[in-house]
């Protein structure tokens, strides 16, 4: 498996931060998702649209996130952060 690029790490960190923000304010959808516009991600991270797309694909293949792209150009993308809490639970 390929290693995470710096842009992928930036995107994942930003998405986790947004998830935490919405979670603490009880603003997540019923299925645990939140929306974010790709143009806002480009502006915040300072990376190109194609780089965001590649990073998103890598994170989905690594089972860190899941996403559903908006139906229309400029529509927000829906993101799910896949929690890996089962690995942290004690035995027994």
C-alpha cells in the first residue's frame, strides 16, 4: 500500500477536525456525516482540486473516510469519518 502524502495528511486532519467540531455541537446528520464544499477545502489547505480528489480516493481505499460527491457542480460533498475505536478496546 502506498504511503500517505503530505496533502493527504492535511486533508485527513482537516476532515477529522470538522468531524469533531460538528460532533461536539451535535450538528452531524443522523448517519454521522457532515458536508464540506471542495472549494473551501482548496482554500483552507492551499492545494489544487485534483490533489484533493486523489487524497480523498486514497483515504477511502485506506478505509479512513467515506464520501459521496454532490450531484451538481459546486454542491457540497458528504463525508463520513470511519472510527477505528474497536482496535482501542481492551480484551475480554
